[in-house]
């Protein structure tokens, strides 16, 4: 019994091998996040977070890496790069507001891995400085205290104390300025402190300097208070205030601000006069950003304006607008107009309007810059089989959610999906009704009012299911005899690569042979003997399905030399039998002539 020989289309495998070598496989084995110079540092230390990834790839081309840095569960930085160098995220002049747990994630070709959390601890806070607007007041008069946390960042809460007691409505408030009325006559020791809000625990500062406030009692005297003018009063106007005690008259002059409360001076009176100016010199300014949505490093314009102005009282003097904080990224392009690039993290601005010694500050404008979407990738899940449903995925590696993904087919909008999570792909289900490739599909991604990013065309090939398989044998079944070569040829229709298996009816569990080909037929060859008499069939299978061929009954006939040997053997046997009979007969006659009986001999002699 000779070993079966396989005949396959070797040249058809060459394109498959070549295309396989062109694609890279990626494995992210490890991602580490380290803190330099140390995880525990003093205030004002320049800190860097180093994200190091170990990546295994089968190709030589540079692959895009998407780095994401988290503080807690919040994304604070995104970067896409093809460099294999470590990512450095810097925290210059670290503050306690930078305390927290940081993580780093890397995404390559849809595969992601996240580092373990690293905790940064910054120690040291600036000592708060307390200031008050008056050192001496009369009982019942208010005072304004300001608590300065110089150089600190983050979310702050302030607390004010009068002697050892907390000031009413002044415990852990968001404003660093508090106006209150001290209770009781005498000296009041005012001090403050502040908290920096961090997770999981806030950081508390030391106690500030102590400022002594003297509160004097009032005298029970007859008082006459006169103020002029009392009509058509504007902010910044000078008022003539006369406070008369008993038979004495003393004149005082002061400049009042909106809704300012003025008392008689030298603590001689307790009568209160409240002046409400009828007209503002200018309104509180409003700070606006030019765009409804701001993306990282977008060109933005900030405009600071007071909507109401008393031009006549300004006497030609212009309002001066200033931006706080004013950094190198913003450039003044006119009075109240500031242009520059948006930062990569959330940032706050306020503006101030000033004229005739009066300053008014706007509310805080908080800008949350969005990360723009990157060019999306498009792919299918599994195989695209003709007549079957297939899931098409679309994903941008970076971009602030929500992201709107749109699937297009031949320049026509097909489906829309909105994704509200980071690094989550949109999926679309379609039915494949056309052969060839799916290159009439592509997708777009958008997360704001800007031109959507366009993916490449989908390059997935459509797999046509196996529809038929046919088996034939060479030579014809009636001409097969022992010692002849027999070729079973399996032909089929379906998208390659196709795996073909040959079976015989007597053992349909164990294939005689298995081969994979990119052509539409292949064969199996063997040298026949009597044991090969059986029914044969083949089974062709691709990524869609498998089909079974017809059966062919193979009967292996006797070899020609055996057929010729049989009559020759018969003739030889017959000839041998005849010769044996003749010899025996001849011998028997000769024996009778030599040994005849005596009476026979006598008769013979007599004759």
C-alpha cells in the first residue's frame, strides 16, 4: 500500500502568505505610571508623570499610540503620537490641589491597557494673610475681612474667626471676602484659615495672622444728619455730609459707592442713612466667549463689556477692561477684547471694568475645552457573508463624548449612532446583498459644530457561501484496476480560501486527506489496490459554510497480469495431468509385456 500523494495549488497560497505578512499584530504587555522626582514632594516642586508602555508588534511600521491621563475618574490629558518614547505629563510648581490618584491608559489599534494608580502627595501650604478695611468701628457697624491664600490653586473654602468663635455666616464659605458686624464692644482678634478641596480628604492651612479690631460704644446724644445733594446721584459723586451733635456742628466729606451705608464720623451718632444712587456709572461687566463650543487649542475670543454706561458722567473717560488671570496665551486686541488659544484643561477667567476710581468684576467664566475627535477607524465583526447580517464598527481613538457616528453607503446616509462613553465604538447592523468588497461603506465622527472626521473605505471582502461541490474520478470507474493511479477531483463554488476533505463511505469520521486552496478545484491521488474498493465523496468548506459532493463508487479490478496468469495456469495444470496419465499408461503396458503368465508364454512359443 503506497502513501497517498497530495496535489494542491501552491501558487494560490502565495498571495495569502504575502498579505498576511503585511499586517501587524499588537500586544500591550504592560503600562506603568511613575511620579518624578518622587510621589511625596514639597510645595513648588516641578513634578512629572511618566507613562511607560511595553508593546509587542509583529510589524516594523510606527503605530499611533493614544495616551490618556486620569486624575481619579476624570480625564485631564489626551495625546496621540507615533513615537515609542515615554509620555511625560508635567505639573510645574506642584500644589496640594494636585494631590490625588493618577492613572495612564494607552490605546493601539483598538487594544487598550491601563496602568495601576499612582498617588501624588504634595505637602506645604501658604500661610493665609488676613486684612480688614477698618481698624476702628462703632458698635453695630460692619467690617469687611479678606483672607488671602497666596499662590494656592484648586477649589478653596474660607473660615473666619472672631477671637475663638466662628463668625456668623463665615464658616467654610467659597468667598475669600466676608462682611460682618462684630458683636460686643472692645477689642476683637480676627483671623482666618482655608481648605483646599481634594479627594478623598481636604487639606487645611495654618491659621493666618491676627488683626485687632476695636469696637467702641455709641453715645446717647441728639444728632442731626444732613446730606447733599440727595437727588440725581451717580456712582463716584462727592457728597457733603453734615453731622451735628448737641449745639456743635462738624462737617465731613466722603465719596460713596452703590448701596453704601454711611454713619456719622467720630462715633458720635447712631442714626443710619442709606443712600441708593439713582443711576450706575456703569454696570457690572459680562465676560463672554466667542464660540458656543470650545475645543482644545482652538482660537477663541473673550469679550468683556458693561452694557450700561453713563457717558455724561464719565466726561469722556473710557472704561478700562482687564482680564484675570492674564497669561501668555491671551493677547489684547482692543479694549475689552482678548484673543488666544484654548487650553487643554478646564480654565477660568474673570474681567474687571474700571473708571473714575470705581472697579467692578464680572462673574467667573468657566471654559471646558473639548477634545476633538480623531479620524475614525471602520471594521467588521467576524466575516461578511453574502445574504447574512454583519456588524460594522466605527471608532475614534480620541474625542470628548458624546460622539455622533454616521454610517454612509455610496455617499448616502445609512445609519446614525450617538456614543456617550470614552473609547466605545458605534456599531451598525447591515445585510450583505452584494458580492465583491464592502468599499462602498465608510463612516464619519463628530462631537461638535465642526467638519466631521471621515474614515477610510471599508475594505472587507464579501464571502460567498459554498453552493455546490462535485466529485469526479480519473480514470473512469470501469477502468480502475490494481496498481493504477486514481485521482479524485473535487470541484466547488464559493469564496476562497476553501478547505477540502476527502472521505470514504466505510469511514466518514476520519478524512483520507485535507487541503486548503484558493482555486475552485483540487484533487487527491492514490495507487489502487483491492482495499480501495469503496464509495468516495469530498466536503468543501469556507468561512461561510460547507457542502458535500456526490458519491462515486470505486471498484478496483484485478491486475492484467493476474488475468493472464489464470488461463495459463489452467493449461499448465491440464497439460501436467495429461502427461502424468500418459506416463502412467505407458508404464503399465510395458509391465504387462515383461511379466506375462507361463501359460501365455507357452501358447506364444507354440504359435
